[in-house]
């Protein structure tokens, strides 16, 4: 069950990456770079005619280089991965309002009742069984039926919730890697721009500073875009992680109140 969910998520990641690469590259090829070239040509004509330069460089000039394109692809891909996780989390959080145990008020759960409650949980749709709440209830009932020890049940639920939190943490490793890679790509653009500017130093000495300023613009713009995107991305990562941690704690509290507090073990009276 878990492997099928992992395969589905992996397929979504690949499909999302392919779609984002196509859309971003198409927007760069047909919109951003043509507009940047047209604006640069206009500014060049104005400088040749010794007229006042036009308005401040538009956003397309800042975004036009290959490093910025790569950063945009990674940024949107990371958002799609987090969106997938957020949708899953929302659907699982909605299950907290359901009463899977369905115990009447004032009734206690005995070890003999665990098997019937287990059957109810096992009859749930597979999508719901993958959620933490049904899994925690099922693990608690199995433990209660086998050990008849309420303390063991509580420890089992705690360990399961801790393992779920660690799993959610590990599944965000790709997003964290992207958050690290975006500034690194921006730094690559900075190095490339400065290197190209230094290679045009001779033309600057001769009075033509246009190539130098263009390459320095590439260096600074790539760093600017990479840092801005990484700031927004890390904020989104921390928000998602906060929601995941709250969800795990809420599940633990719900299992405690709806199941563990209702467990009861009859003590045998010795003659």
C-alpha cells in the first residue's frame, strides 16, 4: 500500500518537472528573451543617437539569463512538490473529525472488543487507511488485544507518531535540496557574469563599456533572483513543516482521547 503511494508520488514529481520545464522554457523563448532583446536594442539606438536613456530596465531584463530560468524551474517544481504534500495533508487532517471507533458514551473498550474495532478500520478505503489516524488506531488496538496493557498501547501510538514525523521530515529532503540549489545556481551566474565582464575589459579601456555593464548585470541579476526565490521557498517549507508537525500532534491527542482513555482491563479476582 505504501509502495503504491510512493510510486504515484514519484510519477507526479516527474510529470510536474516535465510540464514546468516546458512551460518555463516556452515563456522564456517566446516572451521574456524577445522582449529583453527588443528593449536592449531600443536602448542601444538611444545611446547612439546621444539621447536620454529610456526608463529603468524592466523585469524581463532581470529574468532573461539561463541561470534565472533554471532557478524559476526549480522554484516552481519545489512549489508543486509542496502543493502535493499540502493536499495530502489536508485530506488526512479532515479524517480527524471522523469517529472511527464509534463507541457509545460511558462505554469502555475491553480487549475482547479490539477485534471488532479492528475489522471496522480494515474495511476503510485504502486511501483512508494510509492516513496516520486510522493507522494509529489500528496499531493501538492490535497492541491492546495482544498485551492487554494500556501503557504499552500509549507507547505504541507515541512511537508510531514519532516515526511518521521523521518520515514527513525525510520526504521534504528534495525540497530542501532545491532550496539550497537555487542560490548555488545564482552564484554560478554571478561567476559567469563577472568572468565575461573581465574578458571584455579591453573594450572598456577603449571606451565601450556596454559589454562590461551587460555582463555585470547578468552577474547581479542572477544573484538577486536566486536569493529572492530562496527566501520565498524557505518560508513555504517552514509553513508546510509546521502544519505537518501540528497534524502529528493532533493525531496523537485524538487517539489518546477517543481510544486510549476508553480502554479498560478487567482484573481477575483470585480466590
